[in-house]
C-alpha cells in the first residue's frame, strides 16, 4: 500500500510522464458543447478513454447520446472498434450521465512497468475519438438536426 502522499506523487508522475511522452494539446473539455467532454481515466485495474455526456437536462443528454449512437457503426468501423455505449451510466456520486468509452484491462497506475502501454492506449484511442469528433462536430453540436 502507498501512503496518501506517495499515491498522489505516483499519480502526478504518471501524468507528467504521459505529457512528456505525448506532448500534445488534447480536446478534452474544449468541444464547444456544454457538458460534452473527453476524459482519460486510470486506476489500479484499468485505463479508459471516455466521451461523457452530462447535461443536467435529461432531454439534451438524450439528444446528444442519440446523435453519437446514430454514428455508432461509423465510430466502430472507422475509428475505434471496441467502444462501449451506455446511455444511463451512474457515476460513483450517483449522477447519471451518458458514456461512450473504450477500456484497457490489467493496467495499473501503481505499476510503472505498464505505463508505456497505457500511454500508447491513451494516445491511440483519444486520437481516434478526436478525429471522430472533428469529422462529425457540426452534426453533433446542432440540436436542431435530429438523429
């Protein structure tokens, strides 16, 4: 077990190392769509690259999710073949969001030996998510265009 300080330092070292290995400005929260963002996630069991749709208004969340879902075959065939869709995903805090993500199992932020493969996974999958987003940004952003 790590102390709280050691765990925080390890987390800081992980993200610093990732940014040094892949010095790039990622899209993440800058989608220009409120509450529609991309995220990196890692814990001691898995790594994920996530598209999270979390407007407070259920109707908006549903529309955005359905827009992405309507492009599911394109996303799977042309960008990320193992993406997972979940319209009603409950976060640890109880908030319900829509989530589209890809996951790599058996990696850990606590194991420096798997950092490199995690960095490669993050880069490959987030790059694919971003290319998908930029290709269909106008469609996704326009609530007037129905799915």
